[in-house]
């Protein structure tokens, strides 16, 4: 019996159809994959003939063919993106199609492909039983599948598959956004923040070579206008706090200005800009320069990500502002102590940079390096308790005066040690231990070698180098070669040998740091 699929004669190609095929050849979108699984070659041939010019969402179809359940399994192993499979029930066995459906859903874990069962012997696989017992999406008798109904079935199945994949992609995209914002939250500086945000945006959009521009502005309680402009192109970070400074490329600048004026998002094919009001006194605009337009789903996901990023940046900025204020207060207090000793306040800033260099070269973790750097201004805080006639004496101290002077290490520790904050705890350790010596001849505890905390050992060598290179009321600055000679002489005596070797190797760099904060 002739298949009813032949009931409607396929029309000959018209000029319009030919134009459609020419258009299809140059389409960028991938075709929908349709699996035709049947042991009757005529059914496969006619199905392909009827469907070959079909477009669903302007995307053509491509056909994968199998004549048995075994061949169909191989198709599914090779292709993870089959939109619809039209499966014959009776092939190598009376229930081969049903077994295949079970394998696809259960063993192969494919729940997205739309499965349409076709049977020429409905009595062997009753529709009600099959729909109930098997995870299929449609059931058709071959006798009812004329050309129109076949196309209708394919349209419906592919659109269902499309919607499922969009939901699946949206779910995966939201999971990516959640993971991405978690990673961005771990950034401890503006530079790390910019690098991580751009990395996550490139992963989300599947584009490379993007640029990120950020404008953050707020009014503080004194009604002062605070502005932060940040631009990162994947290599160089530019950051400005001047409202008049130009930090953004022209395309980003125009989009940001328009977003601020409209107080809303501004999107073009090449510039994706989000406006976020974080509070009545604070707003943030983020703009991403793209390589190509985004899909509707990617736009929604990027919008969500940038909204979270704006909030994270505000939190990071507040944290950095607190840290900057703490650091500045530490320097001010350290400088005040130095000025009480009638020494230049630049000493504490220079020593901070020298300690940072030595700690990093020594191989300490970055957070520990920065903690040492920012705590060093507290090293001589105990001198607040030393009488001025001792501090200002231009000659060598007598034994009694020297004994009083030595108490400043313990006093400094005692002033800071009650805090549970890492910065002050580090300051307490540096204040107590920076006059200990590697050979055990230092004070106040006479610690030796590795028993001296590393921050004390670092501060000891940095303090001596800078003090010798500076002019004091009781001495002239030492020339560099004399300081180098002392380092070599005191290696393993006053100073940790490993740190001493680092200081000698990087001596020119250490001396150059003195130019940053001259006397």
C-alpha cells in the first residue's frame, strides 16, 4: 500500500523556493537536527522530501537517518543537539522503537529531544498505553500523517525543543552569574575587581577582547561630590577620581553620559550600558564594549550580572576607603612620633615601602605582605613614652638613658596588643620585635634566629637601612657603599641572612624608594 505521505504531490521548485534555498545557504544560524528513524526507506525519503524546505524561526532543517534502534543509538551518541526524533515503533523487533525511547530518556539521560512515535500497526502499541508508560511527546499513526500534519508536528516539536533549550540556557546562565559574582566578591582591590569582572563577562558572552568602563559617583555627608572612573581593556587599568578627567573611550563615554541623563540602561549592538541607582546619593554606570551583538538571553543575563557587580563595587569602594583611612591614620600617627623625635616623618613612609619590597621578595603571601606594609608606621609608637631630653640628645646616650630608650619597644607593643584587629596586632609585633637581632643580642627579649617573627626581622633591616641613609641631628647620611658594607658585615649577626641577601641584591631599588618620599 502506498504511503499516505505520497497523497499530496510535492510542488516543483519555483523561483521563490529557489531564492529561499539560496538564502538558506548563507544563513549563519545552525539548522535544526531532525532524526528520521524507520526501517522503511520510503518513509524516510518522503519525510525528508516534505520537510526539506521547512524553516522554523528562519532556521532550516538537517536530517539524520537511521534504519534501526541500534543505528539510532549511534546517532544520539554522536549528536547531543537533536531537536526532534520521529521513531518507528516496529523495526528490528516489534518493540524496538519503545526500547529506543526508554534508552534515550533513561540511559542516555536526554530529556530535551522531542520524541514522536510513528506506527503503522497501532494495535501492537496502543496509544493510551504508550503515552502513559513512555516519555514521548507525540504519537502518530502513519496513516494520518499527510504533508500538512507532518509539518505541523515538526513545527510544534521544534518550538517546544527551542523553548526547553532556552529555559535550560537561562538556568545555566543564572548559575554562571551566581558563581561569577561570588568570584568577583573575592576581589580585594579595584584592579583585581576589574580583571575578574571582565573575565566573567567574556565567559558569559563568549566573546574576547572586551572592555569594561565604570563610573561611580556619590555625595558624602559633607555634600562633596565623589567620583571614581575605572576603565579596563584586558591589559591596562585606568582609574581616576577627577570628575573632569577623561578615562573612557569615546563610545563608552557617550553611552555613559546618555545613561546618566536618562537614568536608564542604554544598549546598542556594540555597547552595553547599565545604569544602577544604589541609593538616593549614589549611582553607578557600567558599560561593556562588545565585539558583536548579544542574544536576548545573553542581554538579560549580562544585565543581571552588571547589577550585582555595581553593588559589589560599592561595597569594595567602602572597604577600600576604610582601609585607606586606617592606613593614613597609621602614617599620621607614625609621622607624629617621628616629629616628636625631631626626625623627618618621611621615614615611616619610606620604611613601609622597603618592608613591602623585602616581604614580597622573601615570598610571603600577598595579604601578609600588605599587612606588614601598612603596620610598619607603628614601629616606634612606644617612643611616645620616652622623655624628650633623651629623644633629643645629640650625643650618645649613657647607660641609664639607653635603658629607658629600650623600653619603647615594649611600650609600643603594650599600646597595640589589646586590639583583635589584624593591622594593630601586626603593629604590636613589629613594635616589640624590630630591635631584636639574629644573633640574640637585641632587645627587649633577646630572641634569636627564627624565633624572631618575620615581620620583626624585616623591619629591623629596613629601619637600619633608611636610618643610615638619612641625616639625623647626631649624624650625616651614610654613602651607599658604606651601608652595603655594613649589611655584609651584619649578615647573620644583626640581620636574617636570607633577608640580608635580598637587601643586597635589591639595594639599588631600595635606595630608589627613598626618592618617593624624600627628607
